[in-house]
C-alpha cells in the first residue's frame, strides 16, 4: 500500500496540484465528518460501478475470466502430474488465453481512466478544503491509514509561522484517504451485487 506522504510528494512536483488541507473543516466533529465522508466514498464507488457497467461488457468479461481460470487450473494440474501430452495441448491454447486476458484488462482500464481525472481533481481541490487531512480517531493504529507516533512528532513541529507542520496531533487519528479506502472496501461487494458488476477473480489454482 502506498503511504500518503508518497502520494503528496508526487503531487508536490506538479505546480498548482498540491492539496491544501483546511485547518477549519466544515464537519469539525468526528461523527458527522466520518458519516459524510463515508457516504461520499460509497457514492463514488457506486458511480464507478455504473461507469464500469456502461463502458464494459460484463458478461463477456465474466466468461473470459472463467475460461482463463479453467485453463490455468488445467495447465497447473497437467504440470503437477507431469502429463507432457496434456501440457503441450494446453500450451497451444496459451496465445488465445493471453489475448483474451489482454482484451479483458484493456476493458477494465477504460472506466478507470475515465474516472481517474475528475476523481483526482476532487481529491486535490475539494476534499482537503471540506474535511482536512485527518477525519476521525481509530482505537487501533493501522500503518499508513492512521497517524503513528512518528507522524505526530513530525507534524507537531512548528513551521516558520509558528503553526504545526501537519495535521496529526495524537496517534490513531484517521487520514482522510484511509477512511475513504476503508468505506469503499466495506461496501464494494454490496455495490457490485446491486449493480451486477461483480466479476470472478483470476486465480492460478
């Protein structure tokens, strides 16, 4: 998982695209901030699912994934059993399987590319101004998702204006992006079923 400071360090190199986190969020209390942010995260996840459904052939992708999984299972089984004849037969289908997999990946990338730019702009210019850098408090520390003791020490150092350099004030504070990630993951399965955009995973078993 990519640490938030890496994301920001990349944006820092692009003039005008550095997020400016507010010190006075619109939702100052934890409960309202967490609820509103979760609702937005779920809505964005739902929008992505609808975009995927509109720009990709879900039935074809499901069929391709199932065929690819079945081929991989058979190929792995043939190698395990040292069945040279079967291995050679399956190898003849490998080019076709690879082609189908490439087409599937291209279809998966299409909605992501369409969704990425407006989503990035919202993350840079809107969310930091509404919520700030941190949004709540977790009872446990989660690496990269919550403020660590090291984050607190660094953020509480004073800058030239006598203000803390960052938002972390106590260990366990939730980064805004971390809460969005948790909310999105928590509801992604339900959203996929509701929009009928769920797909089987690619496995090598």
